[in-house]
């Protein structure tokens, strides 16, 4: 019989009354000895009735009132955790019954300081959720790679010009795992060694922590595709816009933090972002026009087919706008001494 480690499950939440019940019910029903784990929910100044929902369950409810940040809330949970391992997921997720036991199957192997699971989409309801599901949002890449590899055609084009290519100046290996805190667990002792989440990174603080684990310790991260949580994607355009903009902001801050020359990188990234905004408008507009013409000719009633380039354009524009904004303000933002324990 496996001797399971006592585990603290930390869940940050902000205005999560619409989803937190599904998550907590799934965590309470885990196929993991109930006496071997605790659930810590950290509320980050919710303005709805999230707290009232959480109070219905046998969990430890904490509050993060000093900073409106998911990573500050996670840090608050880590400090209060009594577990040997600390597992993270989000308030808009649902855990598979076998999630935790599969995630921690190899916890006795001291090669591993972290354990990264698999994230799948809940059944989509709205068109925006169908879009996120179709593009594989939150589907993890279990291969080691860099966050700064060009993704779009526009980024590949810009990377060919030396005066724009900040990516070659990253002081971080290109063979790292990038697990998000939607489905990951760490040994608690790593926080004593490398510090907590960097709360300056409003997005991507989870990636930053994983990088520090892999580069500053002898531990590495094991991937477990069988350890599954299901994610409820953003359901409307406002959520899509906010999510992409936040991710763009976090992308720039990580580049500035890990770049060899933050000032120069900020200029390069700002200029590249402006170019990519223009290219995105052009390419997605052409895509929409082609799809519209095809729909008219074939009298198709597939509304998602027409909405996809609109969603894609809104996503890319806000991602690059977030990058542009952080490139302009990022150095001042990163000068704050808010990274804890490092």
C-alpha cells in the first residue's frame, strides 16, 4: 500500500462563486485518503458571495487582502500549508477523482521537486469556450521548450531582423518545462530554497517558479499526463480580452526579468508589438473575409466558423497590447522589491 504524503491543496479565488462549488465538491471526493490532505482556499478580496460558498465546505478559508494577485494568494496558502507536498489548482477547475494520487505517485523519488499534470477542457457551452477548446487552451506541452520561441508567422518574421530579435538575449535555458499552477504540485521544501511566487508577475509567475526550480536546484519536474483536471474556460468576450491582455503583460515581464539587457529588450519588444498588432489586424481581417465569402457561397450557418477569426484577432491584439504596455512600464514594475524569499 502506497504511503501517501500529507498534501495541502491550495486554491486562490477571486469572484469565483459560479465555479468554486464544482471544484470543492471534486476535491472532497478525491480518491486520496481524506486524512492525508487539506484544502486551503485563499480569497483575494472577492466582491461576490464566493466566501459564503466556500464556508459551506470542510476547508480552510484564508484571505489575501494586501495585494490583488493570484500569486500573492498562493503565497498566502503556501505559508499556511502543513503538507509535505503542496498541490495547486484553480477555482474554475474540476479535479478528476484520481488526480492527486496520480500526480503524487512518484513522490518518494527524490529526483522530482515538482509534478505537473494534464489539463483538459470542460464541455464548452458558449462560442468563446468552444474557441478556447478548439485551439487547445491550457492543454499542456509536455516537451521542454522556451516561452520565447516565435509562435505566429508575424513573430517568425520579426525574429529574422536582428534589431527586433530580443529572444536571443534570454538568460534562461531553452529546454525547460513550463507547467501552470492549474495542475501542479511541489515539495514544500522547495519554497524554502528558491522562494515563493514572484508577485510582480501578474501572469506567468507559475512559469517563473518552475524555471527557478529547474535552474537553481538539483530537482526537476516530472510530467504525469494521467493526472487530470478539467478547466472551465472563459465564457465571454470580456473574459477573452482580459485573459489575453494579462498573458501579454506577463510575457513581457518575464522577458525583461530574464533578458541580458532589459532596457534594450523593452525597446525591441515594444516596436515588435506595434508591428504585430498591424499584421494581426491585416491577417485576421483577410481570414474573416475569406470565411465570410465561403459561407455566403455555400450558405453555411456555422457561426463559430465566422467568429473564430474575430476571436483570434481580439486575442492577438490584446496579447500584443499587453506586451506593449508591459514593455513600456515593465522595468519600473520589476524594480519593486516584491519577490518573496529570493
